[in-house]
C-alpha cells in the first residue's frame, strides 16, 4: 500500500523524491508555509510540492492547522536538527540517538543563514542549559575565528536595559551538510565536506567572550 502512495509524480525521477521531500521540510521550517511560497522558493511544480507535503504529513513532520498552511511539528524539528535526510521507507519511530549538539547547530546555521547563541539555545536547548550555552558559544567563536561566520554590525537586543546585546552571525562559508569540527585544542577547524583545515585566528581583544556578547 505504501508503495502506491509514495510513487513519485509523473515526470519526476524516483531518485529525486528524497531530496525534494527534505527540501520542502527545510523550506517550511524557514518560513515558506503555503503551496505558492514553497513552489516559488524551490522552483518545483505544485504537484511535486503537494506530493512531498503529503509524505511529510504522514510521517508527522508537518501539520496544517489551516488547510494549505503548513508548520513543522516537534517531531519534524527533531528530525531537522538531527541532520539526517528523509528516505523512502524510513521508520516513523523516534530515534534513540541524535547527532551531536554542534552538528545540529551547524544545520540550524545552514537553514537560517544567520543565528545568535540565543537563537541556537531556543532551538537546541538541552537539560543542562549552562553547559549547552558554553559548548555552543565556543563553537560559534571557533567558526567565526576560522572564517565560517561573520558577526553582524548590529547586535541582537536582549530586552534588558544596560546590556550590549547578543552577537548575531552570518554564515559566509558553507561547504556542505557535514559540520566543521574544532580540533587540536582550539587551534584549527577541519571541514569534512572538503578535507580543508582552517586555522583559528583569535582577535586581539576578545570582547565577544563576555556574558553579554553571545
């Protein structure tokens, strides 16, 4: 029965179905929530988009509170931040293991194009908020100092007077889905997508290391 339901639309190579379904899920998460917006953003026919949304709804990754208006569910968000691609026939059971925190942070950066530490914490917060913030803060600085991220000139407001706000970073070096790895005790970042190594060059004064800067 599932074979009949999951058959790709006419004219669409079967090998493309996984990629398009993943694209649609990520695009909905990025803010394209209806058929017209998805078709415009992805450049696919509405029939192809509709087929992908039906698959995503069956998996419980998206929902439509209003007909034709989609949103990513908690299960869909967990799938997105795991960094795993959607494949035909995958189990709907929750996975007991997810990929590492930094790998999930890298996916969020790629999906959104920019983010602050606060943005990442809202999406990836774990049971130990302090440890998570410390880990992600170090990762953002490593990506910044190795050239993957560039801080925006205007800081993100905290909502509290007397603070300088949070640094928001733009992703400027995106070589692929695999997360760059900080190694050699913070001396370099290895990019598994290209095999390149980028040295970490710290600025003369680390103003971004303060509690108000991330």
